[in-house]
């Protein structure tokens, strides 16, 4: 079963607020050669990073991986991150806590949350409610259908950056 939930608030964005307009203009203008597109994702013990690279590599998108909230924040401080993908089952940290910590300094960072399919209905509703309060762009059930993920990334990048880098 594939479940996708979307946060549809227009104008929702990411990154350093003082730098957004210039960054977005360069990105939307067919990307300058020295302009990197970076996606930050949770580390996983399964083939997740490899699968993401298969979507990103042909598009010239860089995948960065973090294991805990501290690494997420450190990477975001050092590089322009266009979106993050956080796995609810990621290693040593709670995914929602990770998003909350990032929201303290980067309140507009777009996020896609990967949800565990083994949750009971009450847990699932609770997770969706918390994700909504954290302005998560989309919640996708695992195992992740990579076509659904690519479509969600495309919607996010069109809305946020006016760029269809993830289009077919």
C-alpha cells in the first residue's frame, strides 16, 4: 500500500531566509553551472541511499546523508539544502524530533517524511497530525515507491523553486 499525504501551502520554502530570493532565481533560471542542487536524507541500513542516487545522479542532484539531528544541522549550516527526506525509522534519532530541531533555525526547510507501514491506525493518524503541525510537505509509506517519491519531489521543486528538475 502506498500512502502519500501532501502539505499544500503555497510559498512554503527552505533555507536561509535572507538568501532565498537570489538562490531561487539562479535555480529557476536553468541552474548556473556552479549552482548545486542538494537533497539531505536520513542514513539507512537498507539500500535507501543507493536507490536515491539512482533518481538524483541523472539529474545532477547531490545526495547528502545524515545519521542524527546534529549531523542534519551541521550539513545544513555548511551547504545550501533544497529539501530533506527523513525516515521515521532512522537509526538513533526520532524523525519528528529531528524535524523540530531543524525547524528552530530553518523554519521553511521543505521536508518529506517516510512512514513505517507497520504502524497501527491510531499511531498513523498521530504521526500525520504531528507532520502537519511541522509543515511536512509529504508523508510517504515505506517501502518507498520511487515513482511516487520522484513525483513528490517534482511537485515540491515546482512549487518551491519553479523548476521541474524531477520531471520524467
